[in-house]
């Protein structure tokens, strides 16, 4: 299995700085997701690693070898694209074996491998069907099978599920991860879908405006975001304006017309980040009024207005709230992640672009 290393990679298109000094290491067998909003540079990075584009600066290594100037066809990488890129005039089997055929490797071994891949993606029974006769989910599984027949142990997936119905896409996530893990492949997967990233990734690389904001496991990034943007982009969160002041050996944090003691921090203006599942609605805390209530099956959301701010709580369904109902919200100090109030303002710090 290959490892991938990106060193000080930048990419400029005229005056547009698409990537800025990117450094990244991907270990053998890791499933890595490049996550960020549209236009952030994640697909640009994928194309540079694949050899489709040359970096303006920096180097790319696979298995310790500098492949920065190596053409794409010599990098031995399998690809799965958003639009499937299937040949409509070829049946399922011929689409699957297309790569070995055009490289002059149409052997019995490669045909057996193609049959094995079709069995793996549960399309063996549809081997003689044409792409137009398949559902969207089947077409995407066929695209995965075709990528796997290259014999590469490095697989690139560029928004592979974004063209699918949400329910089908959600079902395919775990299937795709299991296939890739069973085959012991190294995978780099591009998406803007946070749920998709959380479900399939061993490691997530959050990218914004051409820079890497944070690298870590889904749990690590969710629980300990590096900054306000990461907290906002990965999962739901409450962003509450707060002020910290000295209080003996500790600090007093004022927020939502409420005070709590916290470990010592520098006095000043902060933004308190609290995940909705950590917000309790009940007795004590800050007084508010229910502005919205949503039942979503196993979970429910309630939005509570407190002065000029709103706080969302997410909890197992069972309790319902009426609009205008008076309630209290609270959360524990250990569930608060504090960030200095941004100079550019909170709205700009959270802006997705």
C-alpha cells in the first residue's frame, strides 16, 4: 500500500491563489477525506497529487519517490468521479475491464479480476446490462469496480456520491468504505458533505481558501476544532458571545445573561462554542423562550431565544415544546470550547466561501 506526502505545495492561477503552502502526509491504508466548501482548493489538491495539474511550488511524493513531474498515467492511481464517466455503449463487464484492455492487458487474469470486482460491488448478475439500465447507485458502484481493476492500491474519489439521491448516497458510504478497507487500499476522497466525511474517513483534512485549517480524526476535529470555521463547518454548533473576567484562581464567564466559573483564561471577549447535544433544556441556567421545535425521528431540536441570541439543543425524542414556552437552558463548563472573539467579526470568521 502506498503512502503519499505533499510538501509545501502551492497552486496559483494568475492572481488567484488556489492552494497556499499545503503540507500533508497520508499513511499506507488510510482513508483520508479532503473536506471544505466549494472552491476551497480540495479538488485542485487532488489533481496535483494525481498529476493532472502541476504545482506552482512544492513537491509530491508517493512511497518516498518524488513524482511531481511524473505524468498521470505513470502514477498508477484509480479514479472514481462524480459523473461516473461510464461508457454508455459498453456493458457492465466491458466498462469494468476497460482499463486493462486499453493498456494491452486483456488477459484471463484481468478478466477474472474484473469478475471479482463486480461480485464485490454486487453487480455480477448485471454484467451484460448497459449503464442506462442501472440505477444511480449501481452506476456509482460500477465506477468503483472499474477503478479497482487498475490494480492500483491508491484510489482517488472526487465527490463520488454527490450526484446520488441522499438516501442512496448514505447507504453507499459504509459500503464504499468497507470495500476499500477490505482491499487494503489507500484512499483520498474529496467532498463538501460533512456527514459523508465523518462516516467514511480515518482522517479529515479541512481546507478553506486554499489553506489546511485542521487535520485529524472525525472525533478529534468534532470535539476539538482548531478554530471557529472548523467548528462551524463540521457539525452543528452554537456560537455564543461571551466575556471572561478574573475570579480568583479561576475566571468568570458571562454569556446568555448567565455566569459560570471556568479555568483561568486571559480576560476579554470570546466566542463560546457549544454542540447542541451538550445543551440541556430544564431547570437552571439562562431563561429563554422557545422559538422553534423540530421532530426528526429519533432526535428532536429545540431553538431557544435568549435576548438577542438563540441556542439550539438536540436531544432524544420524547419531550415536545410549544412555541413561546418559557424554558431554561444550561451546559457544563467542560462542554464549552472558547475562542478569542475574531477581529474580523463572528460572521466573517464563520463565512463559507
